[in-house]
């Protein structure tokens, strides 16, 4: 065994030595065979070329350089936003009546007509329910085609107890439906072709300094849920959050989630300011109006507005302009492009 190892080492050394001798012989032949004058002229030519290149490079700055092989890559950076842009006051008086009049007119005037509202098959017992949550299935928008190809996805966000007839209809049609409800018993359930998650959508993620056992429930921002589920887009987003909708909507605006939503169904409550909405009454209504204008700047257009006649006629605890305390609004993203 030892003799075989010695023979292998000697053979390896001989091979390496032969390779080195071959390389040296090749270099010697090439160098000797060339003319000294040609070598000298070649060296001068290389030096002149280097000087010309360095001279041209000194005249051309890095900012002026552009590649000729392909167009430059444009970098799109989203700037962080910490607050929404408030709209100007409705009038110079800054009073509640003027702000309320502008707001009510805005949420009751559709901005785009929907020739095919609703859903082809409605299995609800109440006619009033059917007219409240309304989809827009015009061919110029993508939702109808997504439903027909069974590639649609719906997020339904609530606090429990609300009727889910629309979610069931979309699920039976082949859509992927996720309902977020903090009142269900298990973390994840599948019922009636729908996914039920024990999650409450909030405008902030849980405080990591507070142990999970001490927190009242599992709450996450919608952007966090989308990331956790690996979903890039939602064709239908339904929000029925009992006065938490204003802060959740603000979070969707500030974090740039809205371009990922095709159609937004939103129930707004105007009988009081809402959770963590501060300021005097005119400022509150101005804030509401500014939020909805942010929707419009994100290419959402109002196509549906509904107020339940059985609801109290209260606007910030007052009877103003015969306004209802609750409105269900339908917004369609005209720039939505499913991927």
C-alpha cells in the first residue's frame, strides 16, 4: 500500500513538471519567432491606445454615460407616507353643515355607471340585502371575466354576525373566498367552500412587546395578511368593520395596498367619528371626505351607494340633511390589472 502511494506521488510530480516545461517552450518559441521591431511597434501602439481611452474617459462624466446595448432601467421608489393629504375646507366658515353637505353629496353621487350590477344568481331571502352589497360585472372591468374563469379572490373583513350571502355565492361560483372573523373558534376553518380565519384586520400590527397570551385577539394589518398568505392581489375586498373602517382605510392608503384591490365594498358609519378619529366635528367630516378622495386618486370610482331606510337618520349625533347613519358604498378600480 505504501509503495503504491509513493508511485502515485512521483507520477503526479512528473506530470506537473512536464506541463511546466511545455508552457515554457511555447512562450520561448512565440517570443523568439517574433520580430523585435514589430514587438516594439506593438508596445507603442498599446500605449497610444491606452492614452486615447483615458483622455476620452476624462471628458465623459459618469452621469453622461448611457449604455448603447439596451435602454436604462428606471427605478421606481415608493415614498413613505405618514398621513393623508387633507382636502380644502368646503367653505370659509369651516362649519359642520357645509362639510356634511359636501360629504353626503359625494357619497350619494355615483362617478361611473355600472350597466351590469349585482350577481347573476342571488340566493338571499331578503330583497333588501340583495340591493345593499352590489358588485359591478361590466365587461370593461375584470371581475366578470375573473369569475367566469374561476380565478377570482375575495377578502371579506368583519367582526362577526353579518350575513355572508355574497361570500357564499362567490364561493359557489368558484372564487377563492377568505373571511376574517375574530369570533370563530378555530384558527382556520373551511365551510361552504370558504376559508374562515380567526383574524381581525386592524390599522396596526400587534405590539411585539406584549405577549400573545395577553392580547385580546389576533389582529393584523391587511398588508401583513396579504404577505403571510402570499397573495399579491384581491379582486373583491369587502369591509364591514363597525366604525373601524376609517382608520383601516387610512392604513390601506398610506401603505399602498389599494392598487392591489380590484373592487372595494365599504360600509361607512357616520353617526359618530369612529375609532381613534379625533378633532372637532367639521374636522372629522373633512377627514372622512379626504380619505374618500384618496380613493379617487388611486383610480377608484364610486358606482354604488345604498342607505338602509330602517337605520336611524343621524350624522354625528345630529339630524343633518336627512342623512342616514350607515352607507354601503361600491368602488371599482378602473386601473386594476390582474396578474
